[in-house]
C-alpha cells in the first residue's frame, strides 16, 4: 500500500453514461497525476495538478474528460458520455515538491459495455 | 487480480540469476528516466531513477545503465527472486520536474524456481 487510494476499484457502465473516479493522494503531496493504462501498454499521462491548479493536460484528454482538485487534496476524474474505447485502468499518482518519485494508487478499472 | 500486459515481451530467468531488462526511449531531449515495477492488480512502483548527466546508478540489488548515444536504458537485477516477478516499465521525462512522463511498453519478468 503506497498511501494513495482510489475509489472505486472497479466500475462497469453502459456506453453513454457518465462516471466519476476519486483519488486521495498522500496527504502532504502537492502534485497529483492521472494516467490511463490499457492491457499490454504502459500508463499514458492524462493530466497533472500542482496543489489545486491543473498545469498540464494531454491531448488524450478529450472534452468528455474533466479533472478537478478543488482544495488541493483529493481529485476527481469525470468521463462524460462514455465510449467503449474508454475502457481501461485509470491510475492516480502523487509526489511532493521536486521529488520525482511518484507514488501510484491501485487504479480504477473501467469497463464500458 | 488485474492482469497487466498479457501480450508483453517476456524474460524468464532462474531464481538466483541476474536479470537484464532493456528499454529503448524515444526522445533525445529526455533528461530523466525512471524504472517502475508493476505487479498484477497494483499500480506501478518506483524502483530506481537516473538523470541524463549520469550513465550508471546503483540501488539495492538494482542497477540502471543509460546510453544516450543510442537512446537505450537497461535495468539489471542481481540475484533475482520470485518476488521480482512483475511487469517492468521504463519512463522518460522531457525536462519538466515530475510532469509528463512517457512510459515504454513494458517487459514481463518471470522468475523460475
């Protein structure tokens, strides 16, 4: 257990529905990252927060995706109008300051039917 | 648990032998590299990192070698143990601290008794 938690661990939804995932980073970590991982691939960067500010977004993050970190602590990732191609593991990671070691959570496995 | 990397390149080694996992990275401007270990059902776990001003770095039982000329990274694991069985990813960072990491496709390490 790295100290980063994600909820839910598994989510099954029907195409077109909205889903929201939550990440609770290690409490003193000011940086929070979201990644997506499909089977047989490495994680793909989606977005990054420093405190409450969203500083970088990947082109993978279409307008159906939105992430927030309102108080600089936990973060949510919402996917609207889900598509089958959104099926993947969504990973959250956190780090502190300029320390580049990112601590990953266990991920949320999304299946879109 | 979650299966990671069903169709990944696989390296099988005998328990007690040394393992070498290789990675070709993509961007000659990358200046920071990390090796991660991912076990089934878990998020990636930091193993060791190296900056581009170094060509070798050692940790506990692990050594990372960086060859910038051919954009090649390797991870050496000494006296491989059953607990080392996992998928290993290299990740490169193109300059910004702890922000956009690009992960390689991964290698599955299987340790034979």
